[in-house]
C-alpha cells in the first residue's frame, strides 16, 4: 500500500507500532516526530512546514480510537497512546504492493512485533495455567498460576497490569486455546483486573 493511500489514521497507527506502542503508552510528541519521518510534510503546518502540527497528530490519534474507524488505538494525549488488539492485528497484516512502497523501518518493526508476540505465546504455553487448561483442570488454576501466566504479582500497580493485559490480549488474538484460557482467567480472577 503506497504511502499516499495511507490515511492519517493509518499513519499514526504505523507510528505507534514502530515505537513499541503494543507494549507501552507512547507520548503524542513521539508519535508526531515519527509520523513526520514516515510521511514528511503530511503533518506539518501549512504556512511553516518546518513545524509538526501536534494538533493534527492528536486529532488523527483520536480518530484512530473511534469505533467507526476500527478502534485501532487506545489512550489519550495526557496518558499516552497504545495499539488496541484491533490495531495490532491491522498493523501486523497491512500489506504493500511492493517492497518499494514501505520503508525498511516499517517492515522491520512489523517483524519485531510478530516476534515479540510469538515469544509471549511460547511463554504462555509454558505456564502451569496452560498445562492445567490442556489437562481439563481449570478448577485447579490458582492465583499464583494466574500471576505466572500474566507475568505480574500482587504489587503491580493497575497501570502496569493494564499494559501487561493489553499485550497478552494482542498475543492471544487468533490463537483459540490461549484466547479461551485468557477469557477464563479474566472471569476466574476478576479482582486482579480492578
């Protein structure tokens, strides 16, 4: 997909993916700087093109968050922005007609996300909760098994937990067994999500 076909919504989604926005919140200014590298001039002031228009970047991020546009991102200007599960899926799967249509950076980061998610799925499949799930013993899954699966502990602040849960959510997307186990854990340990 050539750059000219990509909307502002898709460009900020790509920028978030390139900046590891699948693992942690990214500041609007970092998104602005990177999106200007991806599409020079597209997010700059009309009269003073040497300046990036942060308002246009923030509006594009807010538009990317809207349900009608696919809910590709989550967050806000004050708290930072992350890719949603839908945004992760779009970012992993958006295509190019030729390698000349994409920068090496975009191609590299897409591979990096896929690798991170693959490593996370391998880790999840090596947990006690997963083994109990495979043996049909979900009733035996303990709180400590949940902590191991989610890679958190009781001292993790809610913000850090949310980031972990968000990453797990995107990693299990498209993998039925892990998705089913994650859905079970969310209902079995609701206090860990408060």
